[in-house]
């Protein structure tokens, strides 16, 4: 029986056991690892699920698989999904091919050349200049993301817990269309869309108020 992979290759974790298997980087795998981690940590249940972009997708997949695990959801900049996912998936595959052909410097150059949405202008640390993923694993990561999507829309109405969705008006990688659809599918959702960086800076306070009940 093959050994399971547990590290998600973000930050200082590694993917020594799985190597460059794209299936190790699909949304459902991240969700399974999150559920396993929560089991190892123990503590009271349910917990609050919070995630941004890939983290948002991870929380949603975990919540669909284990509806009683979370009491509230904070979903930040939901990624491209459903109708908009194929175009983004094609971009991910192009980035994977580019890095395999030209090395990690090609990805840094692509990051530097990417336009900054006006709503993020002046936000510290944006745009990022490096990815918190080992360079040798990034092609597999991008291919895993390309083969991923948010949970089927028919499954989302079962998530009745309160949910706060925060997104941007003008980020093509995290389109407002995904957030708007989520808000319509999750019975307990409230949606806030930011149009400028001043409003983005209110997100911390908005999340704090939501978590305070």
C-alpha cells in the first residue's frame, strides 16, 4: 500500500513522499489533509473554517465532505470556478509548461508582469514576488490546480452555517462571479465586494465582527 502524503508543499513543508504527482495538489486532497489535521489536533467541534483562494476551496471541499465539522465559514477571494474554471486551468497548465522549460525564474517574471487589480493597489506585499512552494514542485502544483474545481453547486446548499464571503470587484483570478454564485447557493451567506484598497483594509474588522457573532 503506498504511503500517504501529508505535507501540502506550502511554506516550509515538503512533498517528499508524493514528489511531482499532480493528484497530490488537487482541492479534495488539500481538504482531506485539513480534516486529518483537525483530527490530530483534537479539541472541541465544530470549528470555524476560514480560507483564502486555495484555502477557500479547501474549506468548502472539507465542509461538503463533513458538513458538521464547521460552525461558521469565512471565505476570502473564492477562486475561479465552474464556467470560469477552464480558462484559468489553461493558464495554470501554461505556467507549468513554462517553468519546466525555463525554470523558476520564468514564474517570477510572469508574476512581475501580471497586472495589479486597482482594488489591491498599495496593499503591502502585493503582488507577491515569490511563491511559498519549492520551485521543483510548482509544475505539479499548477497541474493539480488545473484539474481542480469548487464542489458541485448542487452540494453547496447543504451548508447552512453562517458564512462571510469577501471578494474583490476586479481580480480575474478570483472573479466576483464565483463569490456571487456562492452567496446565492449558501443559505447563511453574506457577501461583501471591495472596489478599492481602502475597503480591502476593512476586511480584518469585518471578519472580527462576524466571528464575534
